[in-house]
C-alpha cells in the first residue's frame, strides 16, 4: 500500500513516523489484522513490524486482540484525535509548569549572569547571526522590538506588511507606549490596506513603490534583513541575517531616509 506525500505529512501531526503511519493506515483499511499481514500491506519490513505495532499500542492508536495468532484492532481516527489532543495538552501544561518553576529558582539568575558576563567581553560587531525559516526571522524581530529604546524602522513588501500586522502588532504597540518612534514603509494596495490601517494606529505608515526590500532597523544599530526575494522564498526556506553594528545600521537608515522623503502618506496611498 502506497501513501501519498500529503497524507504522510498529515500523519506527522499525530506524532507518527513513516513506518507507524503506514502500519496504522493499513490497519484502518483492514479493521483487524496480524503483524505479518500488515507488514505485507504496508511494505514495512517484518523485522520492524512488531516494534512499530508496540509503539502504536503505547500511543493509543491500536489495541492488541486477545488470542492466537496475535492480531491488532484499529482505534477509530476520531478517538485517536481526542487522545492525541489530550496528550499534547497535558505535555504542554507540564512543560509550562516546569518553565514557570524555573523562573522561581536561582538557576535563571545564574544563567542570566553568565549571559551578561559573556556579552560584556564580546565586540558589538561580533553580534551576527543567520536566521533560517521565516518563523525564526519573526521571533528575532519580536525580540529586537521588545528591546527597542528609541526607534523602529521597517521596510517591507505588501505581503510582508500583512504578516507583520499579524505577528508584530502587539509587540509594536508596547514599544509605542514606551515612547519608541515607529515608522513603516511598504507597498500599500488592496491586499495590504487593512494591515496598513491597523498598524497606522501605532506607527507612521508610508507607501513605497517598486521596492522589494525587507529589513528592520532598531535604534540605528541592530538590523535584520531578508536575503531572498519574497516571490521565490517559501516560509520554511526564507533566510534572514541579524547584525548589531552601528556603522551598517546608520548607513542603511540613511538610505531609508531618502526613500521615506518621497514615500506617500497612507491617506494618499488609498487614492492610488
């Protein structure tokens, strides 16, 4: 039995590896079956079938039938979903409790002391990093914005503006309340107009045309910028670079200022 890639990827959401997914789907199609039959149907080696079935049993996906020869019964997908949901929730709650408990212990203070001491002996120009995957880029942007003291400058695309309204709005709001000056330049069109309206409540927004750059400058020294054209980059393969250098930050900000002067305020952009 051959599973298509789409179904296999969906099975990963259940916490199954490829062999487990193949065996479970094979058993679903049979209802009740032996290890040998399931091995033949799913193309999973017999030497692995028993281990895989044992793992599925522990996870609650199947039930071992009493009797000889040993056979297995599939648990309905609806019930499996509820079990997986319960397990994920319990694990998340447990991890949250562990993290909350750590905050109350001396270990966090000790780790912060080590980090701060290490930072003191590093040259600012050595603070650079590669950011793989769009989620990591946005995690880094959120951290930069949280630490912003004076200014936040963002240049992005129409699609990027929509994403930032969703991912960064709360963090930008807090920065604005701290008195941080926030400016965003992006292409404002029918697809991004709503995002621009939301962000205009906390930042000055201006419309730019024919610019596909995506970068952010914090306090004139920290910079995160994307390396790949947005039209060619999927979220998983988007790549960014983070640098902490006032020389580069100032140079990039000066270029931004030249674009900002000719950019249209959001009210004029709506008339385009």
